[in-house]
DNA sequence: GTAACTGCAAAATATTTGCATCCTT
DNA sequence: AAGGATGCAAATATTTTGCAGTTAC
C-alpha cells in the first residue's frame, strides 16, 4: 500500500505535516471524508483554510476525487487507480449507507454503460447507490 | 401535460403567485434548474428566502427532486412520475452537458442495477452521465 | 377569520482572498 | 536563498431563522 509520503512525492508536492496528516486520514479509513471530517480530525484541528487549499491541491493532482451527494455536502475519497492531473478515472460505484452515513468507494464495481437517447454523447459516468452497508447489516 | 396549478392542487399546497411562477420555470424548460437560476428569473427576482422555502416544500411534497453534481451545486428538476411524499422514484439517468452546462433528465433511461459486493444492500441508485448534449452536438 | 405564505432583517455557516510568516527543497 | 505552504484576519457568499405583514381558502 502506498504511503502518504509516496503519494506526495510522485505528485510533485512539498511534503508538509498537514498534507501527510490529511492523507493519513484518507489512508486509514474505508469511507469517504467530508470537509468537516477532516477539519475536526482527532489529533489537532486543522485551520479551515488549509483544509480547503489542501483538498483543492489534491483534486488538481488527481490524488482524491469528489463524490456528489444529494444533500448539500461533498465527499472526498482517494483515487485508488492513479489518476492523471485533471483527468479522473474514478469510474467506480459509490455506496452511501442510510444508516451510518458512511460513503464507501466500491472500487471493483465499475459504472455500467447505458444506452442514451439519440444525440447525447457520454464522456463520463458516475453512480451512487444508497442502502445498508456491510457494517450496519450485522 | 399537467399545469402548475394542478400540481399544487394535488399536492395540497396553497396556490400562490410565487409557487406558480417557479413551477412555470420548471415546466417550460427541459433542463434542471439551480437555486440561482430560479432566484434571478426573468420576470421578477424572487426573494432568496422564498426560493429556499419553496424548493424545500416542493421536495417534501415530491414535486421536484435533487440532482447531485460534482461541483458544489445542487440542481432541481420536476419529478415526472408522481412521487409520494418523501419517497422519490427518480430512478432515471441525469445528463450534464460539459459544453452548455445544462442538466437534462433522461426520463426514459433508467438506472441499471449493479452487482454489489457481499454485504451491501442497495435501496436507491442514482446515475449521472456527463458529455455533450443534443443541442451542443449540432 | 385562520392558517399558511412571503419578505425583510439578521444570525449562522460556508467559502474565498490577501498578506505576513514559516517551512521545504 | 527562493518558492511554496500555512495561519490569521477579513471579505464574500450561502443558508437558516424570527417575526411582522399579507394572501389564500
């Protein structure tokens, strides 16, 4: 498994304490994180602004991707397959648990192709499934 | 085609000028609307607060549904098939045009089922396809 | 007439920007 | 040493809430 340090290096980013800590959060968790999750992280609270800027940098470098949700929030998750800058390959399904609210990247479930009406040319697809996750089903 | 008046009546809502105007916007447009689209509507600007409250009411009554997008915004679109309160049947694919930014409900394209890993129980699915729409392809 | 809806003001939240300071390389 | 990253303050933008006045039924 790639470490935070390795991710920063291969992305050509300076290795700073904050970035390492935020990556550690992502690496140590199955579920996707919200801005708030990161801001009030256990070790020491991050400055709001730093979180905004760090997430933006990670997005730009293809380290993380955004997951759209129907409620105002946006979630972030690591790109498992290396993404080029700007171009994401996060064509996997995301699962949101209605019970515990955790969002999981189902990296092995790829978004199926659909047949669109005449005239629509697809480029990217995203799929979000909600329901009950493994942990909550027990 | 159902009129705004009819929609309000069957939903048990008071028929007010603002609600009729907002419904008219939805009915007269193929694409989904953002909060901002509605706020600065052509006839006369709505009060911000009224838009928030009206959209919330429509959501509660199952008149409209939200469409998640990867950029911070949320879009709203009419539910074509009658939705019960709280329970939406908007299981169709949404299409976002990368060129003109319009979001269209592909009402006839239903979200395909996917096989999830053991333990995950799906309840709802959403799918967003981005690319080039009919209008922009010309 | 009563309950529901709206608009205004203001509070609470969230996001962005500028700049001085500190840390990486 | 130089450029990038961070923290603080403050400017913007977004969303929510309270309340008084208005409108629908």
